């Protein structure tokens, strides 16, 4: 027994336990902030449309999320008889878990962040690629025409935008010389935030990020005016809820990545050492709110316009950005 | 104690492992909880695919527009080429100007193939656009 206590209190084990506690806290923080983002979105949209939004349950309507969650848990978990059961259940699971896994490598503060492995950014691209399966399988397994059309559209859209999503971030990688997100943040603190030298990269990346999270104006996969609800037409109850929460987790994740990649992570104008998390949270909140502002402000483009914008504008633009950045970095390096 | 010796000692490893387990555990928990808690009901017309109230005309799978296959093929082509550029981006300084020239040639080929695809109309989404383009070309000749 005492041997066990000794083992438990050895520094290696304590460090491992502390890392696990941190991982759980980050995971819960991510899910909770995603859940309360639903409230934030409804309130902000209401504000911009001269309404009140949910304001009945709890202070400022903050309890709305809890009420909705309890309600959705008691909804019938309906698996329609005409669907392909295994893939039908798998799809929302992929949708939510992949977006949550994307947060694995986001550096939050100097000491917080689940992992800071060197493959951080590549892992994110892989996760982005796997997340396509959620909509594709969801649309296909539903065996309904709206779902299939929505799933197809969504797949084509996401893969089109994924091609240059990676390329748009390669300018950052070139300057920092690493895929490690934590090192990218530290590089920015020694030099300048990447939003300045990589402005084109940022523009292209933000387009790709919105498209990959399926948010308005790029939410054509679920364009309700033509496709009912797109790939999740046949989903109800918690399975629908998981698609929904997955979308919001995706927004939080992408905001966190944008902050880390282009806006210096936890660095603030003052007190960076004292309150790094506050700076990170403020920046994240800003980008999360921008997602909502986009939804409030912009109409949906036509599908063919969106696809040609991806292939004919964004892809060449990110390739040119890549070459110019490479030349400048090499020029400075050689000098 | 020997059992633990072969296990990675990096605390980050344990955090990552638990995070991944937690993600899938949470998703599974949500599915199972709603399955246990949810109500059950039955009705006459509910077990049909939703088609805005219209009775489904053809139960078989839809035939897909070939357009989507084309996009998938382009994705494979361009994303694989993008992968080479990832490798170049991270090793930019080691590769030096020689690597830059090689990447330049590579990107030029990529750009040329993109221009070609645009010119043959492979990236025009709607059939109308393709038709209009063909008519314009016929008028020119």
C-alpha cells in the first residue's frame, strides 16, 4: 500500500496526473463554451435585429442552454427504419468528436494546452479532412433526397476549400519554420503578429475556416430555402444536437487556431505574463462573435459562385502568397 | 513498478491520451443517454423519408451529378500536390534558393494545370455556363 502511495506521489506520476486534470478541464471548457455560444449567437443576432432573444431563464437568459440540453436529452432518439443504421449513428459522432479533437494542439497559455507536439498543424488538417466524413456519411446514410443533396454539396464545398486552407497557412509555417503551434505563437511574440506579414494568408484562411465549419454565408449544405435542412434533414433529438454542438465546437476551435496562428496567441498589450488566458479568451471571443456577425450581415452566395471563388481566386492567391513569402523569407535569411 | 517503465513518461502524453478518450467517451455518453432517456412513439406516416410532404416517388438512391466526382478528383490532384508544398514550406531555409526554384517550377505546373482546367470549363458549375461557353467558341470559329 505504501509502495503505491510512493509511486503515486513521485514527480513523474504527479506531473502525469496534473496533465490529465488539465486535459479534462480544457475539454470541459471547450464543450461548455461551445454550448454557451448558442446562447451568445441567439442574443447577438437578436441585438442586431432589434429583438431581445432568449432572456427568460436565469440572468440574461443564460440558463436557456441548460433547459435546451435537458429537453433535447428527453427527445426521442429516432433512428428511421429506412436509414443505414451504423453510418447514421456514426455521422454525428464524427461531426462532434473531430471538431473537439482539433482543439488538441491549440496553445492556450504558456503552461496550458493539451499537447504541443510538432505535428500540431498537420493534425489539424487531418482532422479537417476526416470531418468531411460526418456530412458525407450523414447525407448518404439518411436515404433521403434532401439529405443526399445536402451531403454531396457539403462534401464538394469542404474539399474544395480544404485544398487551399492548408496552403494559406504555409506562409505562417515558412516564417516560423515549424508546424508546432506553440512555437508559432512564441515566434510571433518575438517578432510581429502574423496578421501583418501574412494578411493575404489570413484573408484566405478565414474564408476557408468559415467554409469548413459550414457557417453562413457558406452554409449551402443546409440552405433551408432549397434543401429543407440539408444533410441532417432526417436527424432529430440528440443526434441532431451533436451536429449542432459540433458546429459550435468547430467555431471555438477555429477561433482558437486563428488566434494562435495570426494574432499572437496569449500575448496582450500589457500584463501578458499575469493574465495570458484573459488575452486568449478576449481574442477568441472576438472571432467567435465575428462568425455571428457574418451570419447576421451577409446573404448566402450562389453555389457555383462559391465553388468558382474557391478554385479560381483563393487557390491561385494562396499559391502566389506562398511563393512571395518564400522568396522574402529566403532573401532575409540569406542576407 | 516495471510495468510502468515501458510507458511514456511525458506528462503531455497522458494528457493527450485522456483528452482523446474523453472526446469519444463524451460523444458516446451523449448518444447513449439520449437513447435511454428519450421517449418512444409511433405514427402512420412517420417512417418515410422527408420530402416536404410529398410521397416519395422513387425509393431507390438518387443518381448523382458527375460534377461531384470531378470535384473529388480535382481535390485529390491538388491536395496531394499541396502536401509536397507543406514539406517545402517547413524546410524552406534548409532547401535554400535551389529549393525555391524547384518549388517555383512545381507551382508553375500546378498553376498551368489550373488555367487549363478553367479554360476547358471543368470548373464551371452549371451546365448553362458550359453551354454558353461552347456557343461563344462556335461563334468565334
